């Protein structure tokens, strides 16, 4: 028969231990969305001069976030006829952010600037880094300060028109971003004019995108050259943004990162590594990597059978195809490869320097 005194003593000790542990037990804060706005003096548009040079944005703060530790930042730009909330839902970006421990900035287009909710990637000021590119850059700076972001781990992504805007940010504001993810988008400066935007989407660039890369790179003459990685995800059955635009992006960013084998009048050089995943439950996937200085700089993921839609997205939303591989998983894999390979290269260079120092020692 249990001893009642011993039982009461055991319960008392359990309560004491629970009270003692309470100050050390931290509740994990749930993920949440917060709103904000930012503007730029260079944010005026030639196509909509009366539009305000500011845009609202959402920030997803991941589960367990703490300002005591700097976090990576992902910037996600929506497409036409879409809102930031729409893209967040169909891509399941909150789950991705919770898993990766990163903040997500989602700029919101104004209908005063574009009636269809498109980012004006074809607009003269924006293509040159002002306009909406300058506004998004201002948003990145504001979020970077407010949430103590890790500067070297900022990546910008976008779908369709949002992908085209992301490509512009990577080229015109290369000091702000580590890399770019363009899903079904276009190269920086692909359209020679706003009037040609639709034909460029359908047929490919009518402007020399390699020359655009040369011009953007020339601005770095007195400082370290750019190092902006690029992931392109493109459906081979996209009838809105032609696959020719994906090749133009690859060509442009290779040149921007210093690949001298890329030229406007020459075929794109073969990739340095290639793989293929056959279609099954999901569409087939071909992946091509191009390296510069032993590091992956550009990756093209071609989804076989995908139209103009977010690959692997939630089927309940427009511009989403669940049969494709998860686009954010492809993104996470590329970020890991790009950042991991660069980290290993830095370590190797450091060890080589130390070894050289030892060799020179008496």
C-alpha cells in the first residue's frame, strides 16, 4: 500500500522542480505577418509619373524569430493580377520561412502605378535601377535595419513580372543582394521600350541583354566585381513568357559575373553540370549549372510540361501548378549550393594563405 506521506512529498518536489524550471523555459513565438511602407526619391515612373514613389509591403516574421540573432532575408515579388498575399499563399512561403529561419519581404504593387498589378519591369527608370527598383531597394534597406538582417544572405525572388523586377535588382543593386531567383521572368533590359514588352514576353528579348550586363558591370570599375548568383525556373510549355527569356537570363548573368566566354553573337556555352529527373508524380526536371572560378553562379531548372504557373504551388490558387517540383525547395537547394560552395572556397583560400605563410617562415 503506498505511503501517503511519501506520495505528498513526491508531488511537492514535482511542483518545486516545475517552478524552478519556469524562468528558463522560453515560449516559441509563432510566425506572423507585419506591414510597412518605404519610398525613394528616385522612385518615379516614366509610364505613370503621377504614381507615388512609395510602395507598401508585408514582412513574414518566422516562427521563433529573435532580434538577438541576425536572420537571412528573402524578398518575394508577385506577378501580374496577383497580390503579395496571393503569392504567399500559393507558394506556401510561410512554411518555407519557418523551416529555413528566414524573414520574407513581400513588396505590394499599387494599382496607381499599374492597373493590372504588374511590376513595371519594362519602364525606363526601373530598368536602370531607379523607379520601382529603387523603391524595392529602399524596402530592403528598411527591413534590413528594423529586423537586423544578415546582409550577406539577402536573396530576391519573383514570379513573372516580379521575376523580371528581381533580375533588375540583382543587376542594378548588386551590393544589396547575394542572389536572384527568377521564376518565369525576363532579363534586365530585355525590352527596348515599354511598347515592345508583350512581344518580348512572347518571343524573347529585342534588346542586347549581354550589352546591358557589360554596362552594369562597368559601374564596378573602382570596386570589387559583382558576385550575384542566379536561379532560373522556367516551364517549357509557358505560352506567356517564352523559354527564350530563360536563356537570355542565363547569358546575361554569366556575363555580369565575369564569364568572358559569353557573347551576344555566339551560342550559349554548354553547362558545366547537368542532371535530369524523369516525370512521375511530378513533371520532369532538367537542371543545368554554370560555374565561374569553381563556384556555381547560374542554375537553370527547366520544368517539363509546366505552363505559366508557380511550380509545385497550391492548386487552390491561380497561376499555380501542383504537378511541378516545389519551386521553393529548388530555391532552398540552390541557396545551399551557392552559399555552401562559396564558404568552402573562402576556407580553402584562408588555409592556402596560412600554408603559404608557414612555407615562408624560417
